C-alpha cells in the first residue's frame, strides 16, 4: 500500500492490488474517499471524486483537502502510478507541510 502524500493528517495512497483507471484513495481517521484520474490521448481530462463502498466518506474539510491535493498533483500521481504499477519501481512518500493555494 504505497503512501504518496500526507497533507495535514490526510493520507493519499494507492492500494497494491489496484486496477485502472488511475486513481488514489484519501484516508483520514477511519474515513475514505477515492479520486479517479481520467486520461484521454495522454492528457488528464477529468478527476472524479467518489465514495468507497463500505467506508464512511471523508468529512467535508478533509474532502476539500483531498480535492486540492489531487488536483494540484494529478500529473505526479499519474507518473507515480506508472512507476509503481507498470515499471515496478518504489514510490517515496511526500509530506506536504505548507498549505496548497
């Protein structure tokens, strides 16, 4: 379960047995939501945020943080997906300590 980012208590990660489309999970104190990154012709065209079956969704403040991080780092997330799932490289976690504006 590679952790990608930590943002003020919010953990953004892949599960090791993931499937397409490229997506990440946001977890915070027992809650969880998901973001699918939709790619067409090599370009990110949309990010879809959703709940995870059987899990309580992120609270509103953490959902806002999740959206901010995923939208800001979408290109990096796609590259980390390729590195981890296609190229089988380790992915180093990053702790974000300043607010993203």
